[in-house]
């Protein structure tokens, strides 16, 4: 059983030198995030996690702007308490559930996962969360359900990026039911032993580590069990470039760039690229779900 990261690393060591020296003021100014207890997991990678600074200052969260620094700059005003999640569609117990109710009874684990953005950068994140399968089982998935659709909060007053007409808000994502039930698929409520920073998708987000990062939808307010492949934000915007499946695949290039390698965040300006792994390194666990599918067609 691997130790969880927070057991082996005292908190000051999570902060890199730059944070300790230059970031002391920022840290004092940030509201304290509550600590979360979570058990270690056999699904964690032993790769070294990125610093909290890397993970929480280089983000994609278009609801707050398209710049990598925009989420950290503007997500502070997002109200994440109270928060409720609608669970509907083909389920036995549809309803609007308070976040506490969604999380209730679900065993929280620390899952240290590799994370690969379709833009060809990557990082390693010590998420805290629980298996989506646990929640879906509690809601009671009905036999006709074949896909799960997710939606992010729609709140332009607090999400300035939602003024952009280029995206048909709210941000939407989806998984096939077997992908949603896979033990690697989690709903994350925190990282680095604390509740989720707002810029990373507080208070609850999806994490699907073998798929490109955009599948891991943030700040979820709706989970629907459906019987058709749902519409998803990037697929609606550029269907030729972003497929529904979006499994990490070094052999299927993006039309505008290679996916064969990636740039690990935090390596510095002169750090090299590393080879991208099939299914982002989770091939042994997930490949069987795609047996018989041509992954160049189902990209
Ligand atoms: N609602 C929403 N979820 C989102 C996005 C977004 O813009 N809005 N960006 C996606 C993309 S492209 C990536 S790479 C990851 C980034 O997660 P991180 O900022 O926690 O690293 O979030 C994904 N989830
Ligand atoms: Mo991404």
C-alpha cells in the first residue's frame, strides 16, 4: 500500500522555492482551504506530483478567460457554498442534491494521477475524490442508460468568460456508461490534501486520467444518465479536432500538432519533452473497453 503524499511530505515542502520566497504574500492573502482526510489508493502513480503552484496557476477554465493565468486571477469570486448537483435522466432516484449529500458515504481517496492536456502539456496531480461509480450506483442507473452527460455551472455574474459568444455555455462533457463506471474515473473534491482550489474546478469536478484534460469537466452542477451520446463542448466547437472519446493516444495526432510527445509542466524552460503513453499510461486498466474500436475513427 503506497503512502499518501501528505503522509510523506510535510506541507512546506509542497511549496517550491519560488512560492516560499515570492509567494508568501499571496499565500497569506488566499483564503484557507479546509483539509480533507483521504485514504491512499492502489490506483496512484508513483510519479512525482507537480507543485501546488504549477497545478493551481496554469489552468484551463474558459469560464474565467482563455489565458492560463485567468482562472487563478478571477475564480476567487465564485460562490461554491451552497452548491447543489442535479442528478437526472435514467436513474431511480432523480433529484437536486446538496453537495454534502452527493459526497455522503463515498470513500474519499487520494489518487495521484497523470494528467495530459490535448494541447500537449502534462502534469501529475494528487487529487482527492471518490469513484463516480459509487454515486451512480446510489442514484440507481436504469437499464436503458448508455451515456452520462455532465454540465458546469452557468453563472455569468461570477464567470466573466461566459460573456464569450464562441462557446455555447454551459460547458458540457460526457462519457460512455462503462467509462463512467470505471474505477479510475473519479469525482474530485480536493487536491494536495485540501479542498479543491476554485481555479481547478471547485467544489466538485470530474477526473478521467486516460483522456485528454478537456473531458475532466469542472464545477459540475448536473449529471444526467441518457441513452444517446451527449453533445460535448469541444466536439461541438471543432468536431474535426476534438472527438467524443478523446483518449490520450500518441499515434493519433491532432490535425494541427503531434500528440506523440508532451511537455511536463514545471520542468523549466529547457526541460525536454517526454513520450506520450497510450491511454496516458493507463492502457492496462482501460484498453479492453475499446476492443474492436478503431481509435483513429473514434478519436
Ligand atoms: N467547465 C470547464 N471544465 C474544464 C475546462 C473548462 O474550460 N471549463 N477546461 C478543460 C481543460 S482543456 C483542461 S486541460 C482541464 C484543466 O484542469 P486544471 O486546470 O485543473 O489543470 O480542465 C478541463 N475542464
Ligand atoms: Mo486541455
